């Protein structure tokens, strides 16, 4: 999309990270997200969750505390495609993301290489993406609230025309954003986010929503779309021409 500790503010799955107050005063930083989407053995995927909880979670938490990463999270598949689990972490630059990847992998292997190998046997295939926050309910540099992360997430992975994708970004920020912000103000939604592809597969953009539960989240999403189709049909049509197909996922926010 998201797990965070004190002072830290996905999605996207899908989909979000904080920076310090001093850094915000100097210059807002749009965070980068390294997301790994796993294909897992359905019969053993709960064991993968247990391995993350017992082995990886303390290491990722420590990495947040020492500044190696800004935030991290683990999500489980509710509805969607072949991805069964998603792990993500955040940092202010791609260099920091890649350095963190090496550092954390070394810590996991040093602590319990057998657990790491067992996890790989369960979740033996994956896809990696690096995203950058482009717009969000809290601002692109501050795209979630650690005090109320919600238990349910929706991620919409979009295939877009590269030559026009910046126009889609403008529509999301100027047209879609206020509608979803109103749903947050009404207490129907926790957060929304819009992220752009930096490295990875075919998906060029990622739209994320966070809510307290899946039924309420779907209802709120439908209400927002109906409002946009009714009042901003021209922009909706233009957006759909640019980002012309997508894959939807519903995620349980495990960590």
C-alpha cells in the first residue's frame, strides 16, 4: 500500500511513508517503495505469515528504528490475482532502498538462514516493483496515518500509456483526490494513494485505498466512482483512455 512505528507516516498495497518534521520544513520528500509480490503455496501460506512474524518482523522493526528504512508492511491476499502475499518497505531514495535490501537480507540470513530458506520454499516465485509516491490523502510525502492504518486495502495496478501517464497523474491529484479526501473527512475511508512505476513489470501506476473493513471499503469506493462518473465524466473518460486496463487486488493488512 502499512506497518509503521512511532514517528512514521503503502499503499498499495497496495499501497506510504513519513519524513521528519525538520525535513518537511526544508523540503518535502516523496518516498520510494520497494514491493515484492509473492506467489505462495496456498496450503502453507499461513506458515509464511508465521515466519514473517517471528523472524522478519523484528528485523524490519529494528531497521525502522535505526533509519535503514522508513516503514514496512506485510499483506495477505483477500481477492484478486495470483499474488498471495506482499512485502514492502520504504525509503526516501532508490539508493537507500537498494542498500536496505542488502542490509536486511543479510540480517535475516544471519539470524535464521533455515527460516529464510523455508519461506522461499513456500513462496517460491515473486515480482518486484519500485514505486514512488505521486499523490496521496496526506500529501505525496506523507501518505498514511500510523495511528489508524485500517485492516483492509484495495490496490488497483494499472497499465497506462507512457506518453500520457503524467496527465493521468494530474487528473488523480486535481479531480479524484478531493472526492476521496471527502470520504476520509466523512469517516468512510482511512487513506488513498497514487504511486508511479520506477522499476518492475507492466503496471505503470498504482492506486491504493485503505479502510477499516472490506465491505465498507468497497461501498465507499463505489460511492466515489459514482460521484466522479456523474460530475466529472469528461476527466474520468480521459483517465480511462490513458490507463486503459488494470488488475484489482483486495489485501488484508497483516502487519
